[in-house]
């Protein structure tokens, strides 16, 4: 059987290893993975942006197409103009 001091020392080492893995190594790993994915997405967007002809023929547009604004008469805030005749 192990002496109490060895068990205590082993517990401290395991605790420090646990803290290192979950508070230092794992966040760095996740952040690196996320940055690499964002960099890949940025490169893909740049490649698609540089070749608009190919993008329009190879990739279907996603989502609804934006509506074109309908030409409308200018808004009159004073109301409708009525031409009055002078009474003599």
C-alpha cells in the first residue's frame, strides 16, 4: 500500500494535469481550430468574389431575391393641389 504522502502528491499532480489540459490546452486547441476555419472561409469568399461570372453560373443563390423598389410618384405632404378660378 502507498504511503499517505505519495497519494497526496499523486493527487496534486493529477489535479495540476487536469487544470493544464482543460484550462490551457483545450481552449488553445479550440481557438486554433476556429481561427483556421474562419481563415478558410475568408479565402473561399475571396476566391468567389474575384470571379463573379463563375459564381453566378455555378452557385445557386440562396434565400429570397431582393425586391426592386417600385418607382412611385413623389409624396406630397400638403395634399392634392386644386386649381381655383377667380370669381369676378
